[in-house]
C-alpha cells in the first residue's frame, strides 16, 4: 500500500509541476527597450542584442529572485483580429514590480505578436491578455 501511495504522489506532483503548460496572464510593454537593459538581471546594454531585442520583465514568481534571468517564454495574444497565432518568444532580463501584469515586454516583442501591418494597432491597446 505504501508503494502505491508513493507512486500516486509522484504522478500527481509531476502533473502539478508543469513548466510547459499554458497559463493566462496580462502583458504590457515598455516604449524603450533600454528600460529593460538596465534591469535587475544585470545584463546591461548587452541585453538589447539578446533575441533580436525581444525582452521582458517578469513578475517575481517567474523572476524567482534572479534564477529566472535568461528564461525564455512564448507569449501569444488572444485577440485574433490583431495578433498572429505564432506570438513571440521573449527572454527575461528584468523584474516586473507591477502587480497588474505578469510581463512587461519590449515594444519590439510586443509588436512581434501582431499580424502583419497591425503592429501600431496592438501598441495602442497597451495591455493585452495572453497565454504563456
């Protein structure tokens, strides 16, 4: 019986610890990517060259006291009128201290979620719901 309970615990804990699951969150953007380069991760101006400038500041639960620095996230916008289905991949370079959004992206990363020729329209929204 003890072996069965141990096995059951392992199955449940591995299912609950999914790092690749889809999560709902809110995303905003910085108008200047340089705001992310001087961030909490300490990458400095070198960060602007990471991932073609697709950078993000993440909330503390994703930043993980600095352990989340350099982590990649695929972010997709749910508004099918403005956004492509492919979304954008971002690299965490800073801590997001705003409790109203989970990520703050560089404007380049934010626009990368948009359909062709809809980049300015998505920027006007400022905050979008997205899946991680």
